[in-house]
C-alpha cells in the first residue's frame, strides 16, 4: 500500500526536476542565441535588431 504512493511522489519530483532543467536549458539557449546575434551585428557594424 505504501510503495505506489512513494513511486508516484518520486515520479512527480522527477517531472518537476525535468521541467526545471528544460526551462533552464531553454533560457540558456535563448541567451546564447541573442549573444551570437549581437556579436554578429557588432562584428558586421550593421545591427540586426
């Protein structure tokens, strides 16, 4: 009776952790993308934005 509850709570923890990692990864990706675009625009001396 106790084991399924533990498994489900573990699953929820894993899900939330995965969501956190995904959001962090997306933020990092976005930051990298903007950084690259900014560098390109600075290097070419013609802003892309």
